[in-house]
């Protein structure tokens, strides 16, 4: 099975509520720095994906990403943003 096939299978399982599949996707996306995948998972309700997304955005000093997350109500993103700026 190719990596693309495995990811597609994990996404299908995650879409029907398979927590293990979601956790695997979050781990893979975090390791590869796949912000799009993390955004998608966070939008689907994964707090772990949101946490990893905030962590990566903070490490990259991606202020735009952090501002978007903060504007969406993430207190963690607000905290990281405050650490990186005077906002």
C-alpha cells in the first residue's frame, strides 16, 4: 500500500470518528510539518491537531497563522502570539 493510499484510508477512518486514525494523522502531519492537514483536522474538532498546529506556528514564528487561530478563539494561540510579539 502506498503512502497516499494509507493516508486516504486514515482520512476515511477519521471522518467516521475513528480516534486512532485521527491521532495517527495528527502525528504524521506534525512530523512532516503539514499545516494544511493539521488545519483540516483541527477544523474537524481535533484539539490535538490544533495544539500541534499552534506549536508549529510558534516554532516558525508564523504570526499570521497564530493570529488566525487566536481570532478563532484559541487562547493557546493568543498566549504564543503574546510571547512572540507585544500584542
